[in-house]
C-alpha cells in the first residue's frame, strides 16, 4: 500500500478555531453544532442508560439536554471556578432525568408553557457544575467519536490504525504487521491525526496521555 493512500485526508481545511469556540459563537455554524452533538450524545445516552432509562426515554432526555446546552453554551468558560464541560453536561443530564421522572409520576400533570419548559431544562451554571472526572471508558468513547468526526472522509484504514494504536493501546509494530503497512506509516498516521484532534477538539477531549 502506498503511504499517501493511508494518510489521504481529501484536503483537510486549516483549523483556525476549535470546535468549542465555533459552537460558542452561536447557531450560525450548523456544522460545528452537529459535530458537538455527535461527540457528546453517545456519552449523554450512556449516562441515561446507567440511570435505568429505556431507549425511547433516552432519546427524549438527549433532546432536552442539547436544547438546554444550545441556549447556554456561550456562557461556558472552561476551568472557571472548577467547572468542566463534562461536569456541566452531567448535571444537565441528571436534571433532565429527574424532570422526566417527575413528569411520568404526574407531578407536572397539566403544566405547560414557558414555565414548564424552563423547569424541564433547568440548566445549571457551567462554572459551578460538579465533576468527579471522566472514567477510562468515557475518555475512550469521546476519543472514538472525535476520531470519527474528523476522519469520516479518509481511508478506513487510517481510522483503524489510529484507533488501534491510540484508543486501544496496541503496539504500532503489531498494528503494522496486521495491516501490512510499514511501521513508519503507523507513526505518521498517529502524529497527523493527533495534531488535527488537538487543533479541533483540544478543549473537549483529554489528549494528555496519548
């Protein structure tokens, strides 16, 4: 296989703003918002399932969560007063699950209008949301979603190389042998994709140990 075929990115455009910066600028950047939701929706859904929600309820809560985030993301300042985006999202998700339970129990029967919407979203202050830190599984989930987001237009083997080496922690020499490529190609893929991830997702995923 020719090295360039593995590394071909079909002309990645230069990244001047991170994904978080683009999302915070407002709803005009639809592509950024779609990437943001694609990154975090599986994580939010996993929290919902851990809380015992069924598939239909998971979908409803995810919609509620991102409706709330859309209206408040511009106020988010990473690291201010200890706040993290993950902690903020976790708190929003917890509130949305609690509100769903209340609605199902009939505690909000008959409620409607703007007051009901505000109660349903109940978005907390990003700076004060508690965060006990992501688990290893959560880090891997976010990393996989980010990789999918930036490598959707590249060779499938590029994605496989990066995920196996960086996400699954397989030895580069073993991956090269399995895929019949030179070891230096594996390292080139890792370096190039990590740079792209840092440019676009540095404020959203942890790349310190990659």
